[in-house]
């Protein structure tokens, strides 16, 4: 039995075509595996982007609100302390 493996030489254009086909095939398979293989895939991506943008906006607002309440609480404590010292 002959253990020699023979390779067919490819020129640059053939290699480029082979790589392009492999990349397209891999991209199609990846899109199918995440459910983005139909004609609505573009709309799905836009919807996901809007969802992520909305989440970021909610997060930003929640952090600002929390910081606002902490500042109001601390200022309230300071005001209570000043008031109790003034009314002694």
C-alpha cells in the first residue's frame, strides 16, 4: 500500500475561489445556526439593535436615578443634622 499523499497544486486564483466558497459556506451555516437564514434576518438584526439601545438607555437612566436618590438622601441627613444642632 502506498502511503504517499498527492496534492494538486493550485494557482492563486483557484486558491482565492476555494477560500471564498468556504467562507460563504461557513457564514451561511453560522447564520442558520442562530436563526438568521431567512429574508427577515435584516429586520431581526435591526430589532435586536433597537432592543440593545433601549436596554442601554434604561441602564443609564437607572444609574442616574440611583445616584440622584443617594445625593438627596445624604443632603437630607446633613439638613437633619444641621436642624437638630440649631434647635438645641
